[in-house]
C-alpha cells in the first residue's frame, strides 16, 4: 500500500506542476473552462476506444490516438473562435463541454459497465496509476516542456498567432493527465494552484507564481492522499476538497494581510 500511495503522490505532484504552468496562461487569457472542454474531449476518446476495443488498457495506440483526434478537433474549433471572435469564447467552451458529455453518455449507453466507465473518466483513481504509466507520462511532459521552453514566450504573447500550438500541446498533455487522474482532478490541478499563486504574487508570468502554484498542488496532493488512505475516502475527490480548502484559507489570509496593511 505504501508503494501505491507514493506513486499516487508522485503522480499528483507532477500533474499539478505541469497544470499550474498551463493554468496561469488560462487564467491570464480568461478562458477558465477550456480545460474542462479539452479534458472531456480526451475522455470521449477514451470512451470510444473502450467501446470499440473493449479492454482498451491493452490498446494504448488506439486509446491515445482516438483521444488525440477528439482533442485536436476541439482545439481547432477553440483556436478559430478565439482568434476570430466568432462568438463569446466562454459560451463556446460551455457548449462544447456539454456536447462532449452528452456524446460520452451516448457512446457508453450500451456498455455493461456504463456507470463505472463514466465514473472512471470523470473522477479517475490516482491510486491505480502504474509506475509504467507514470513513466510514459513523464516522458511526454518533458517533451512538451522542451517545446514550451523554446517557444513559450511566443505562445504566452497574446498578440501572436501561436494559440493553436499552445492548445495542441496543452490538449495532448491533458490526454495523459485525464487517463491518470480523471477530468475533475485535472481541472482542479489546472485552476486552483494557479489562482492561489496569483492571489499571493499578483503575477501570471513570474517564476515565483509557478513555484507557489506548484507548492499548493504538492501540499494538496500529499495531504489529500494521506487523508483518503487514512479515512478510506475516494482519493481524487479528497484531493480536490483539500485544494479548495487551501484556496479558501489563501483568500482569508490575503484579506487579513490587506486589512493589516490598511490599519
């Protein structure tokens, strides 16, 4: 059990660090729920592969391939809408997200284990991640990390046309994140640590923001995982509640600091 817990904590820390980086961009750009849409697109690809190939855990090529295809389609739609201001971006993201959830339910409607499949896609189970799966994900993260190291400044410049590359790299990393931790925890890792980082640093682009966000994600992962194992709670929801608790305490602490400065 100790090894499983350590692997789960490692998964959470790595995902939270990567997602904090993307989350700072997402918050800065004001497209908060894009992660949910892309994560659900990845989940739809996993659902399709599970129906077509049944035991899809042994068909990684099809699993990742179908997820990439669904994420790519959504990414292109979001990029076109963002660059050309066809409609309000947040409205489009909401429409896409609802549509993807509906399609996921339809795809899994004839599955003998429909509820379990949907629960696994949305909530995930970080305790079931294998060391091999974690290693593959780390390699993918490092590859796209190198891309962002080279082209990051151009992608973060909102005046350039590098949105598509950002969303593609973000979407592919989400495929691996969702497979390990589920849609909801992937979204929580993206938004909550980044929001806390901005609360204290008042900055989206600094290294300190990334460090603060990563520390928040790490703390939430360690505390949440330990609580879930000790009290026999579901791990992913416990981590989410822990992260939300940290966010609430951060807001209260920031308000207290602001009042002290005024007095």
